[in-house]
């Protein structure tokens, strides 16, 4: 009888661990926005969300309800759904400009008012939060 109790307790504990481990973290703040992201290699002007977590920011852009871009940005890495993660410096070199520091995009997205215009390198990033 005791073996059955231990087995059922183990199964319940295992299920709790599995479900808790698979649960996704909720953002600290999630803001709907109209996002303009214009560079030589990326061009978006659509609705989206900026989700702020403790150590990263997830930028999601949708067109007609379908995701077209998702960037997970941390101070040292940028991950995109269409390629593996890369350092912030490598992302800047490929999509923005090589002169930008590694955590540039993270710092821009952390601002309350997001507006970055670099006429020399033809980069424009603007976010207007929707209430």
C-alpha cells in the first residue's frame, strides 16, 4: 500500500515540475505600438508589441494579424525568428550600422520615447505606443 502512495506522489510531483518548467514567463510590461523600423536591410511600418522582461525585450511586428518580425533583444545578443542569435555588434553590422555599440538596440528599446533618426546611415526607428 505504501509503494502505491509513493508512486502516486512521485507522479504528481513529476507533473507539477513538467508543467511549471514549460510555463512561459510573462512580461513585466507589454505595450501595443505602431512600429517604424527602416534601414537598408529591414523595412517595417506596422502594428506590434514591445514586451519588457527582466533581462530582455521582445519586439513583435504583425501585418494583417500575422507575425512578420520578432526580435528578442538583450544587452549582448539579438535573436530573430529567421536566424540564430547573434551578438549585438554583429546584428548592428548586418542590419543597422557597424559604428553602433553592441547594446544599441537594447538601449533604444528601453527608452520611454523611442525615436532614433540617423540620416547619415539612413536608419530610422520610431515607436508610437497605442493606448
